[in-house]
């Protein structure tokens, strides 16, 4: 089980599916951090303060943040996938394989069809 914090663009249907897979997922909306234009650096800082891995589809910015500082509880960057079940399953597989996630950048890519 991974403790995630999603940024505000992350699709909520995937959040629900990850919760069904026993992951602890806190969304930016639930934390009261949406609609405020919070910079990515602050998103990561909040996740760190909550001891959570960031889960995002904002790949480029969070890859850059990881390269700048790998002192975090994990960053999982994903390509968006409208097949929600497949998306959640691929995240679950990737993080299960990599646990613990501290200091790691995990890439979850949409399969080529």
C-alpha cells in the first residue's frame, strides 16, 4: 500500500480505483489545495510534509523537480490513459514493484495499442 498525494489535474476515477486496490490516496481537492494556482514545488513540499508520494500526469515539471532534489517520498509520473482500470492497474503494478518509493521517480506510461 502506497500513500499518494495527487495534484489537482489527476483523474478522480483513477483515485477511486487505487483506493479499491488498498492505496491511501489524498487529492489536492480533499486537502483544500485546488483552484489556487499552487506551484509544483509547493505541491511536492506538501506531499513531503504528509509523507506521501506525488501522483501526477504533469510529467515534465515533476521530473525536473526530482532531478533537482530526490529527497521526497516518491514521485509517480504518468501518461494520461482514458482506460481508468488499466491506468490504475499499471500504477499499482509499478509502485508495488518499486516499494519503498522514497527518493524514486517512477514512470507509468500508457501502453501502445
